[in-house]
C-alpha cells in the first residue's frame, strides 16, 4: 500500500521537473519565476486534491 503512494509522489516530482524545464525553455529572458510559479501551482493543486482524498477517507472510516 505504501508503494502506491511512493510511486505517486515520485511521478509527481518528475512531472513537476518536466513542467519546470518546459516552462523555462518556452519563456525567454529572465522570467524563470513564471515557470517556477506554474510548477508550484501544479504541485499545490495536487496537494490540495490529496488532502480532500484524505478527508474523505477519514470521514468514510468514521461511518463504518
């Protein structure tokens, strides 16, 4: 069961690195902060989605 979460975390990390490099290649000049903001936005949305999953999991455990 822990293996699933490790693979999700690793895939998310690799996806964020890929997004950062793509964003920094497409943006010319010193606007690397924009690429960093895009990457952080994706990561934070993933974290928020995982928090909602955990909340639903806890609520389901309390009912059963």
